[in-house]
């Protein structure tokens, strides 16, 4: 354990269809750094994870339902990918409001692969630079983001990566940014 995140509490927001490795590796790395990590979902029922977006993987136990938590309960947020997961999250008003609240408070957020789809729905990518899985980059541009093709991108507390191959860099940057804590907030709510 490295202790950079001692005393920090992190939410991972995910539901059925989450890419297993994009949930498990960040969770484990954040815990190794000393954070308490909760899996928050649409309900407290276990969620079905996926491998490679098409192969069913493990059922994963959920700690809290998004309707029962607040961004005030957490220091940072992680949005793993998988195509079904963020598509379900962005259709849920409680999940979208939960994501928005992190940006309004200037708290750091990490999103990988298709995870930024939920950021689009939350209207927090306008004017930000980020990366993602190639198939959602047009959606990000249409929502006002500047999109680059890099392993990991950090825009004042918003950490993004493209796919599971980027997880080592993504996790290292999450620990760094989550240790820094809050960032300045734009008047519109997106962090500076």
C-alpha cells in the first residue's frame, strides 16, 4: 500500500455491461493507494460485468445505489467503460446528476473507454480536452470537447483513457489526481 489516498473515498459508478478489467484494475489500484472504494450502481443488486464487451464475466457486488448517495459522500469518481454500462447510466437521471455534482464541486473524475458517454449526458465535456474509445469521439466533439488520441489525458482533474490497454497509465494518473483533490470550478460547473 502506498498511502497517497489515505482518508479518501472514491465512487466507481457502473452497472450491467461494465468492462470487468476497467472496473477491477482501477478499484484495486485505488485501494492499494489507501482509498476506500465503493461500487455505486443503479440499484444494490449485483451487476453483470463483461470481457471484451461481448463475453459475460463475473457478477460484481454493489455497495450503494446511486439514488441513495451524494457526491458529498466521495472525494472522487471513476467511470469505467463497456458499451452497455455507460449507455444505461446516461439514461438514469440519478446517475447523471451524481456525475454533474462532482464537476460542480471541482472533484476529480476519471473515465475510460466508453465511460465518457455519461459525461456527455451530464454536459460536462464542453471546452475540455479528453480521449476515449474511437467510436464515441464524434459524440464528444459534438458535445464541445477537444478529443485527442493519447494513452491518458488529464484536463484539470478530469482523467481519460482510450481502452483497457491504457489501464496502467490511467490508474497511475487517477492516483495522482485524486491525491491532489479539488480543482477550480468554472462558473458553468465544469472544473477549470
